[in-house]
């Protein structure tokens, strides 16, 4: 179930992100650093590290919503806020990959 933060960012729980990914409705963007991504990642997630992030130049096909994720939710919320500041819809996954893994959802190592 998603909720909207006070600044207009949509926040998804991992189960919803998994369903939306399976349905092809979102583009999941991992904003962690390359070494974190190399160690373990969510299948289908694209890497765009927050340290080199440019919210105005993200991939997108228009048909899928962009959802950010990170290790625990802090960096992905920052990325979503940066995207929201460009006037585009913004969403992130609460709890990051840690919450994803705590539910036993699949990762690639």
C-alpha cells in the first residue's frame, strides 16, 4: 500500500514494488553506489548513484513510473525529492533493499 509524504513523494512498501515490477508498471532505480549494487541488487533495478545523480536526465519510457530505492530509504527519498523539484512525479520504496530482503524477496548477488 502506498502513501504520499507531506512533500508529495509517493512511498511504496516492498511488496507493492515487487508487484508493480512484475506487471511492468514501474522503472526501479537503485541510487546506491556501484559497489553496493555489485554486491547485491533487486532484479530489474537500474543503477543511478545519488552521488552522481541528475534528476533531469533519467531514463524513462513514459509508460512506467519511476520508483527509487537504496539501502534503507534515506537516499531514495532524497532522489525522489530531487525529481519532484523538476516537476516530475516522484516515488520511492520505504525501507530500501533491507526491507525488501527482510520479506524474503529475491535479490541478485
